[in-house]
C-alpha cells in the first residue's frame, strides 16, 4: 500500500515538445506529492510539489496535475529543452509518517535537439 | 547558504576498512536523512534524524552506523561493508520532521559514490 507506481520508465521527446510522466498511488493517507529532477552524478533536486487540495500547480514550464479520486498525479514539462534531459522521480509522503518519502521508480527523459 | 554538502565525493574501500561519510547543512534544518541509491533506482531511505535524535531506522544492517553530532552535521560510519553496498549515498535535510506535517521540502546533497571492493 506504500507503493508509488511511475510510468513510463523512459521517454524521448523532441525539443519544444511536451513530456508527460504519470504516477499512481494506493495509500489514501498520502498528502504531499513532490517531483524531483536528478542529473547523472548529482543528488535529486526538488522541482515542484502539490497537496491534494489543489488539482493543478504550475511553475514555469513545469505543471503538476492531480486527480485525487483516481489517485493519480502527473508532471508535464512544456517546451522541453535538451537541458531537461534527466531522471524524474515522483514521490509521496503520508502525514502520519512525517516527512518519510516513498519514491516512484523514476523516468529517464531524453530531449533531442 | 542553501545547500547540503557531502564529503568525500568518491570513496573506495575494502571490506575490512572503516570509513565515514560526512554531511553538512547550514540552513537551520532540524531533520536530516541518509539515503542509498543504486544505479537506475530511486533513493531508499536509511535513517532519519530529527532534532539530533534518531527517529527512523529502516532496518539498516549494523555495519552502517549513523551519527548526528549537532544540528548541522550528519555522519555515516561504515565498517565491514559488502560489495553489494556499493551505491550513491545521499544526505538530505528539511526544516523539520513532524508527524503533524508532511509538506517539508527535502534538500539533497550531491552524494558520495561508494565502491566496496
């Protein structure tokens, strides 16, 4: 019940295109959903995060869409750039466990020029 | 200062060695974390310190021994490791780790790439 399932495992998109990554969860106690971006040899960096009382959050070219009834959330990267090529992890945290994050399996995104 | 620093960047050790990984943050965060990350996998939580006290140990083998000397420093002492322990070890911090809130951002360091021979 603690799992977060992420898809696809990898994604190739042309420069200027839209990258879409999806995550699904089972634990209804999750109440915080961050997305992390990780470049090779670096630590994950927080990209954007959302809570279940909001259906969408946008920061620059990055948008999280959240569907509480379906227990799904997704990351959209608009106008994808080669510099966006990285591995993206969704995560979730239940209030009862404080700040303990459960990560999705990751999506490797390659943006072709 | 908004970063988490980790030393060393790379570490190669034999199975009989004793070594330590270090992590430091000066953001005033009171929760600090150790994660282990294998290639092409997500980070796996190992330990959480909250207000310098160990609050979560994810059933990590005793050959990994965490220490939090003060609110800015976190160490991971390594002894008698196995080759399968080779991984990227990540430190993270957040403002507070609480059972009442779950919206605290975790800031990750760059990691220590550990190779056990």
